[in-house]
C-alpha cells in the first residue's frame, strides 16, 4: 500500500485515515519532507505547528 499525505496536517501515512486528524483527504501534489523525532523539543515543529512525531510534507496542494 502506498503512503499518502494528509491535506490537513501534512503527515505521510498508510491506511485509510490520517492517524493524527482522522481525516481522509489526501494531497495530490506535495513538496519537501521533514522528519520530526521529538515534537516537544523541536523548534521547527513548534514554528510550523506540529505536535506529533512523524514524517511531514513541507508544502501540499
């Protein structure tokens, strides 16, 4: 099964629904990736509003 990118929170995930926001709207196009290991300690995660660890797209369409 291919990985999807959530349009709402930009998380890469497998399955039917996003595990963070429970949405099922997937992005058709995305640019860049960022891996967040510890969202509580990451200044980048805080700046872009990420609260959970995971792999995220930087820009989605």
